[in-house]
C-alpha cells in the first residue's frame, strides 16, 4: 500500500471577526487530502484535514517540500511494522528531512495538517474512529466516550453592548453549552470588568466563565487586568501576555491565583517545554492550549504530552485550540481536559458533525471511521473536490 | 513617490553542503525587488534583497499577504515625515496587519526580506550606502568604515580528513582571513577534538578559531562536547543546543567558561529576550547571531538591539548570521562585533562585492548607494531579471 497523491487547496474563512488584537478578514486555511491506493467500499481511502484557524494557508510549503518528500520516499518506509497501514511518525520524520532546527511555524502548520490527514486515512484503513486509533497508540486503548465542550464567543462588534453579550450567552446555554469563554482587552478595564460581572451574574458560577485576552496586552495592562480579574476566580484567564513572554507570564501568575490558559501560539514541543519551565505556570490548575494540526500534528503532540507528564502535568490540563472535529478526537483519544467549540463562527471550519449535539456541556465522540468529516456536509463538499 | 511593484523569484542554492544536522540539497532562497517611481540616473530606483541561507524561499506568503498589503496602502502612509523617502518601520507595520501574535517564522523571513529591499531602495533614494542610512537612523550617524570578518568552513565531506581541513584553513588565511569557524558534531568527540587541536596548532591562537555544532546535540552530547572543548578557550562554541532549549544552554554555560554563540535560529525580538533572560548567557563574552532579513528586517533588529542594550549587552556582542552584502552594511551601520563570510559556499548568495578584498581579517564597507548588489555580477544578473 502507498500514498498515491497529496492535494491541497486554500479556502478563505470569510470571517468578519475581530478580537482585541487582530481581525480575520484575510484569513485562509489549507484543506488537504491524502489519497491512498487502499480500497474500502469500492473506493480509494483518502484522509482529510485542514490547518485549523488563525494561521494562513500553507500550500506552497507543502508543494515545494513536504508532498514531494513523501511521494519520493519508498512507500514501505512510511508504513507500520506489519506493512498494513500508514505510520504517521515515519511520515513526520520523512517530511522533516533537510529542515534546519528551530523556526518551527514556517513548516509546523503545513506538516501538521498533512500529518493529521494521514491519521484520518490510517484510521479509515484500520476501520476505527480516530480517537480509538490514537488511544491504541498513545493511551493504552483508553479513550473518553464523551468530552466536556465549552463554547467560545463574546467577541467585540460595533453596537454590541452588555445586553447583546448576555443574549449571546443565553443562546449558547440554550444550545446545551455550560461553560463559555468571552473576549477581554478590546475595551477599558472597567468596561471589560462590567462585561465579566454581568456574564457571571447570568451564568451564576465562576467555574463556567473563562476570558481570553488574545495575547494583546503589554506588561502594564497585563498586570492591571490580572489584578482586576483575580477576585472573580474565573475558569481561566487566557493569553494575558505575548505568547512567548514567559517572564511576564510568570509575573502575572504570581498575582493571579485562579487558572491561566495559554499555548495556542506555540508550535513545538520545545516551546511548550519553555512555557512550563519559565512561565510560572502551575501544573495543578493552569491550561495548555496547543493547536495540534498547527504544531506538527498528532505524533508530535504525543511527544509534547509525554514531556508534560514527565514534569507533573496531567493530560487533563490540555484544552487544545480549535473547535473542530479533529480536536474532538484528539481530546477523546489522549484523554485531555476538554474541547472548545465555535458554532457558526468560522463558517464550515467551525464545529463538528452536522448531527452533533452538545448535551449539558458534553459532546459524544463519533463512531464513524477516521475523523468523520464526511458527516460535515458543507466542509466535506470542499474536501471531496480534491479527489 | 510610491512603491509601484514588489516582485519575487525563488532560486535554488544548489549547494552540496552538509553540517552535523542537515544538508542544503533542496535549499532555495527568495530574491526580491521593490520597485519605486523615483527616478535616479534616468531609471526607476529598485531595492533588492534575498532571504539569506538556511530558510526556504517564501514567495507564496509575500504574494498572498505582504505585497498586496503594501500595494493597497495609501502611498503616503509608507513615507517618512518629509514625504521624501520610504519609511521601512511604517512598511513593516503595514505588513504586520492581520497577523496573529507568535508563530514568527512563517512570516518573519518573507517580511524581513521585503523590508531589507525597501532599505536598499531608501538608501539609493537618499544617495547613501546602506550602512550610512542605518547609522543615521539608529546609531547617531556613527558607522564602522571597516569591519572584522571571519570565515566559515570546516564542513564534513566524504574523504575529508585533518590534512584537507588544514589545507582549507591555510587557503582561507592566504585569502586574508584571520579567524575561522569550523564544524563540530559530525564525528565522535575524540575525532572532533583532534580536528580542533590540529586547527589550533596551525592557527596558533585560540581567539582565532570558533566551532559550530549547528544545534545538533542532545543534552548528553552537548555537555560532553562542552567539557571536552572548554580547555581550548576557543573564540566561541556555536549552537551547542537546540536553538530554543534555553535551560540546556544554561547548563552548558555553567560548565563552559569561554564564549558561546547562538541566535541564528531565533526570529523575533521576544525570542532573543528569552535567550538572554533564560539561557545563562554572559553579556561580557557571549555572541548573538541574529539573521536580520530572516527576522523581520532592519527596523525590527534595531528594536532587538535596543532591548539587548537595556539589559547590558553591547552591539559588539552581535555577529549576524549570513555572510553577505546585507550583513556587511548591518554590521557597519549598527557598529556590531563582526561579519561572517562563506566565500564560494552558497554560490552567488555568498560573499560581497566582486572586488571586495579581506585584508588582515578586515573588510572595508562599500561606498556605492544602497546595499550595492549591483557590484555582485552573478547575483545582480538574477536580480535584474525581476525588473
């Protein structure tokens, strides 16, 4: 068996979102198909993935380097020992040939997206949903059958005040969510604190409200927000600092006792190691938010998680970035803390199977083989065009 | 005045080099032309740059995001206060619109290369060599008229033993170089130590020999090399660890008293800040090796340098990565420690003006306006094709 082709297309997110730092008006993502010569149900098995949201499409790197390296490799060098399925770890190593150390993000998104599509193909070949294959390889066959799922929202928009924010929260809770994350940093501190207080009053439980500053604060503002928000003991305070400013993060952690979340803008195991070594974070409460397809994929995430566990961090500390079907399986297969959701926000790239239903804050893992993009009609219509 | 077009082409390095970690057989670089409507000598002024060596060409990012952002901006928003020349800091800010925090390398190489080409155009418009324009903006008009220039070499090659290494060193010293850097890590420690001892015996001065491990060591090997090399008190020991492994670098620094060099694989001011905060480095001796066109360009490097100076580091601590005409001006204009050279190694992308001559380890700064690629025949032949 072998990979016969890998195809990519770039699709615009067409999102008019803005957070405290930037807007998504030009944002794109790479949709990838890894096509094999294995036949299931009369058709060649193909694996799919996309490069999550927030990092631009990266098809050029794929076409110039990673796809040719895979297609030129002896097919058997990319298979498991039995020779009966793809081995994503070997495919990752193949793509990493002739890559200079460091400088991860230039390649980690392209490589990770191809790697996750290989997992989709491998799971379909194995006849397993992706979370079951991940659990088999990395988690002693244990996976979660349902995962906690929180909802992201509370963006800023012209004319959107506290009443509109509360209406949005009510709507999400009516949909079945029980924990919500809202933006901070786009207004003055008193205005943002008023938003948080109003949201808390509605939700009635500080463990069910998180806030996200999207790495937009300088030192003064980060510390001021930490001081202002600390008394509310929220579920977590996300990205209070530049993603790489570990020294400032440690200053924030020293005055902010409730949980802190960060990590969606770190793309290598070594960066996460630096974060937990130098960032003042606390393994008993803080939240790491790796975006797996943007960070070399699932096999590398397995290494990141092992590194974290060696240092006393539980898989339950990880809430991966990206509310999508890939993340859902990754949370389930590795037994992570929970999954995020952005229903309706990033168009076809947000959300899960069309029939997925959040019930009292929980989302069931799907049964179909692979990731199951086939059950997301709008997205799969784009993916299918690559075949 | 305005930028009328920005064009890019990807060129293969065609290098058969290998160091201890990877080979350059697939390596490419982006050559960029920034074309203005300013007429000098009867022709529109164009600025040129290329993305140094070791990071692949990045024209796709330029075409998808950075070039359109510049060309769509109101031309006057990219000019200095007088409106008479380009302002690279404003051009950098324009390119950074709608970019998410962190994840630098995916864009820093593309942005930095365009930015350096804008400096070439700005210096030509000002009628100044680039180092003089840099000195005017960042260094109180002081620049070096000649800079110390060391030579890189000592690569591994099949059949290359100590006699061939010594012949290579003799050849470089005959060309006028007085300090040389050779590779380590591609052999066993005793074999590498024998190479270092033989080179030292020939050169006769430990301050004139540096070694480069190219970030290829794990912890055990990094510490073993540090121990083995420490007694020789070399000019510096380059990249003994993964570029982002600050904790291990601090361990190495604790047992290695002579200077350590690193930083060519860090691409943001924040990463360099982390390096000097957490890496155990010593401002009185260690060497920082930023690659400027790969790290958002000259304006951002000015910020990196200011951040370093606030923390007690001298500009003399910086030996930028990349032995080329761009680096030469940057060393001269900011008053940095020295320049590297790789004569004949990266084809047309290595080296300086065709008539440049290293004399007793020093290289004179060129007088012609801009960077002066026009005096590098083979390279300029490629650049001119973009016009």
